[in-house]
C-alpha cells in the first residue's frame, strides 16, 4: 500500500499536465538522456597504439587489379568491411537485403584465395541475432572487422530493434576459424542510459594495452564522431568525443609513422561531413586517441559521403572519397604528400557521367602485409561489392 501511495503521489502531477507539456517534458528527458549517454566513462586511455602488422613487401611493380566480390542480385548490397588473412588471402563481410534498414537484411561473407572470391555465404541474420540477444531485431547494418595477432577475427556490427539508424546499437562476435563460424553475439553497452544511437563503419584500431579503439558516431539529437574503447571481453570501458560543435560522422583513422612531426602515438581521423559542411573533415591525436585536435575542413568536397584512408609513408596519405557536391557517381583516390594539408586526385576508380549514373559509396581501404593496398566499395547503385588491389609502384606512376 505504501508503494502504491508513493507511485500515486509521483504520477498524479504528471497526469495533470496538458498533452503539450507532457510532450515537452518527455522531449527534455530524452535530450538529457542523450547528453548523459555521450559523457566519457573513465580516464584510463593507453599511451600507445598496438604493434603494426609485420610487412614483407613482395608485390609486383605497377600492379592494379579489379574484381567483383558479389552481385548484382537485386535489392541493396552495401558497407563492405575486410581484413587480410595472410598469404595473399582476404576476408570480407557486407550487408545485403531487399532495402536498406528493411526486414531480412543480413550479413554475408566471401574469402579471397588463389586469385578468386568464393561464392557469398550467409553468416548472420536477424533471427540469429535475436536468439543470441533475447530481443527483437528489426534490421542489420554496417559491419566492422579487425584481425588480431592470434588469428581471431573480431566483428562489430549495427542492429536496430525499433525506429531508424538513430536508434541503433552495436553488437560483437568473434571467429577463430577465419570467418567460417562465429561466437555467441553480445551487445556492446556504449552508453549508461538506453544504449541507443551508436554506430560504426570503419576499422577498429588496436591499442598498446590490448584493447581496441573503435571509431563510432551518433545520429540521435546531434551528429558527432567518437572513439569507443573496448576490452578483450567486449566491454566498453571508455569513450572520447571527436567533434563537439561541428557535425561529423563515420570517422576513419590512420596511424602515422614516426617522423616529420608525427610521434609514436600519432594518428589522423577523416570524417564524413554533413550537408552543412560539404568538405571532408579531419583532426589529429598525438596520444593514441586520448585527446584530439578540433575538427578542420580539408580541401576535399564530398556529397555527405564516407571516406577511407591509408598511410603510404611519413606525411604521405591516400584517401578514397566521392568527389563533388552532387551525386555519388564517382569514387576517387587522392594523395597528400604534406600530411593532409593539400590533396591531389590521382585516379578515378569509378566515374559514371551518364544521365542516369550508377552510384558508388562506402569505401573500406587497408594495406596488407605484402604491401598491397585493398579498396572495397559498394557499386552499381549499391547492387554489387567490388574490390580493387594495387601497389605503391602503381601509385607512384600516377601523373
């Protein structure tokens, strides 16, 4: 009875409010929740990045190859994420379904070996996620992959239970057999309240203490980039905001080689801009992601699109981006030889200038231990996944 009386005393004032005031109060509560959900958790960030992948450059000079990984099959095929398995083998995951964010969207995978991509195979669908998490799953979104030194592949991917991408959450699973099977899926708790609106798209970065720095972003209330730190058990133990006053999404991080102004803990992050800021955005850390410089605009103009980057050498960067301010009808490689201060387009991977162009987007790019650079992207208006591989000699031959 005492409890019932307390509930009555608490709820009666709310019932007396008008519908407009109740809506205003609810909106304020949600805004407060969003603010609290984006506060740092602890202050234990490691001072260094993890060891880089051992490189043994054996690629042929001037090599450039293009392949279709999957498609077209009808519907939407999007957001590839890939890792090297060593020995020239690769593994890629993407989502595919009838429509983006629709029911039935699932994760598919393929393996590259002996010069060819295997037929795609289903690895995770909404029913599997729902069974592992014990909750309803509406759709699946972007995957992100990292391969650890012991061969484990860790995958973090987006799901939505209710609403759109602003209501998304992150999930984690691990494979110990090069992507053939996956562990029980667990939910990443990226915020203390509601656990909503955290998404990922780019490669995680290993840190010196064995944890991961996952580039993440939010779409609820404000559009902002963050770094989320995850331990070996899949627990979120820290977060660092990369953008405060400038809207930015989908950060992509490249570790910098020491020298020419970069230290052993330096990296840059390139961000997808929004309609309000048409230029690709960039900021930098010199303490392995613990703190970041304010966001600044590059000279690269893109139509609200994701980017991907790799380092070619000290102060030498390569970025894949959609140029211009209109449609995503082109994908370009641009190079900076002064640490990102200035850029020059060196190759158009796709350039469809027809009246009804096929769109291309969501690049994922990395450098494997054999020196080859691998670029994956969604092509043909997001009907196919394509793979391009090239070496440093090919880059140096660009005019």
